[in-house]
């Protein structure tokens, strides 16, 4: 099985986030739904481990850059 990394988690989430934002959901709702979808896809233990292992700055910078790449008009 492919090892889950923070970058792959956030890339998956950002694709889902952008799709959800296209349906005019708000940012918080789209974020929670995208997280839930990733959690379902990768499993909660993997997602929790990736998030726990990353620093807050690392999560923020990778998340923002991933969303800006996929849907720059949504932030």
C-alpha cells in the first residue's frame, strides 16, 4: 500500500475542497467535508498519524499552497 504523506493527504483534500467550494459551500463546511472524505479514503489511524507528525506551520503552508494550485479563486 502507498505510504500516506502530508503532501498526498493535503492534495487529496484540496481537490475535494475545491470541488465542494464549486457547489457554493462555505470554507469551514468544505474543509470538514474534505477532511471526512480523506479520513474515509485513507483510514482514520493514517490521517491522525500524519497530522500528529506534522508541525502546524508545515500543515498550514502545504494546505494553502495545495489549494492555491488547484483552485486559486477559492481562498
